[in-house]
């Protein structure tokens, strides 16, 4: 039995904080070791549709 947050709460938090976490991770990887990062994320919405997103902040960070 899953005792974690409800799926609706997980989805709302991912939508709210996901891009910020991705950007901070990419910035830290560039700062620490010059690594460029591309993140592919996917999730299933409440209506059953799958959503994918690609986050690539490298051009903004590597200037």
C-alpha cells in the first residue's frame, strides 16, 4: 500500500516545481564540471493522456 501523497498532489507539485528543479540541477552541473544537461520528462495526466517535455537550459547557462 502506497502511503505517499495522492497522485493529484504529486502531479501538481511536479508542474509547480519541476522546471525550477531542472534549471537548478543544470546550472549546478555546468558550474561543478562543465556538463551540459538535457532532461526528458514524461507523465500521465488525470485524463489518461501522456505528456512529455524536454528541458534544455544549456544555451542560457553556457554564455
